[in-house]
């Protein structure tokens, strides 16, 4: 595999985002004989690193393999820890040049492509691929008190919440996993859900557990409800029964995430009108409205975060890199 290229000369392609799809794009670039650099603002596969420590993937391991490297897990579905090690090994196997802890700040036009500015420097690249995913920006609650230290949009492990009064906001996989984990560590858990039920996409082996805990009263659930205000020791809810004030120590807002739309706009990418806020792209080549800048992975789904996953967007990498290689020929 090629060593890291000299960056005084223009790269064929610079990839923004070092997650599984960014790595897959890097592998396809190597296969096409393209010089490539991957720039990641956090650690390698930063989105997976920020998953809960005990998380298990919905997909089986072979469905999220990249680069022809087998992903062998101990169980039928891999854990976060196994995925972190797998993608680290893939990066090493393919000798991919990845700059971690370096944030892309702008993508400017240059005579032969683009001048990509980062928090640590500047690179010339003929093409740019945006593979930034959607896990970097939490969906806010938009209520007074959301900035209090007790409000968390990311969750790691249950221990800090033992014996605490915890409100979990949301009804999808993350919220259900969090509610069950902290309850099993002795927390008094209240689940607050905008809709009328648990999300139907919740993992089928988890759904009966949360439904039984709610039915027996171990976990209190307020459906068709939402938080109105957060204070240091209590939270106001609006419920079908009216306004309710609950004593509270922590709010775990598992309300989902969104692409960094501010960054996409800053580098000149258009968002389609409508509730999905889909970044515009050519359906065949995955090129954005800005010629030479391509999109790949879950960022393509905008706010529709259930549209693209690792397993069904890995193919974006081959499509994008084949297009770039054809233009470089």
C-alpha cells in the first residue's frame, strides 16, 4: 500500500470524515490508484467511539465489513468495542493516510481543484468527498434550561446515574437502551415520549424488555408528552393530564442527531427543500451541486437518519471513486 503522499502536490482526493464510509472511500481510492488523504475532526471512527460503551449493533458483523477484511465478532452482532478495533485494523491493513483531531474549516476553489483549509493546515485536492455522517450534532430540545450541566445529549455508561432521578427523552433504540441500563443500576427512570408508543424500529430483542418494565411500573413512561422547562432540581412536562413537575437529577436527551448543516452550507452545498433537509446530490454519481465535491454515507440522508446506515451506504464509496478515477484518466 502507498505511503502518505507529499502534500505539497495536489492530492487526487481529500475525504472529510474518518468513519466507516470515509475509510471505505479511502480504500476505493487506493484501489483506483488515486492519491488520498482522510481528515477527521475527532478520533478514528469518532461516531462509533461516541456510542454507549455497552452498545450492540443492530446489523450482523459481515454487513458492516469494508475493504475485504473479515469482521469476526464473539456474538451474532458486534459490539462497539469490537467495531472500534475492527476499523482500526482495517485502516492499518490498507495503510490509509488519516489525519485525526484535525477539523476541516473550509473548502475553497483553486486553479486545479480545491484548497481545503483545516485547523492544522491547508491541502490542495482535485476532488473532495464529504463523508461526515450525522452523529456530530444532537437535535436540541429547544427548552429553557437545556444548557444546564445535568442535561446530556450523549450517553456513555450507566454508573454515574445510579440511584439518581433520571428523565430519558425519546422512544428509539438509544433512549430505550439508556432507560433500561440506568434503571438496572438503580436509577428512578421516567421516559418522556412525544409520540403515543415506543418506536416500532426498536431492536426486536429489546422491545419486550422496555414494554414489560413500563407495564409493571418499574419505568414510568409519559407518552404524547414533552419537556417544557428544566431547572437544577426539577423538570416541567406537558402531558395528556396537563402540566406536571417532576423532581430530577439528570436529563438524558436521546433525541437523535443531524448532519452539521452549518458546515455543509459553509462549503457551498445546497440542501433540498422539505422536512428531510437532504443535501443535494446527483443520484448517479453522488456529486453535489458544487462540481468536484461528492457526498457519501449517512450524510446523504439529511434529517432522514433512518434512510442510510453503514451497511447500505458502503456502496457509495465505489460509486464515488469510480467517477473520480474516470475524470482523472
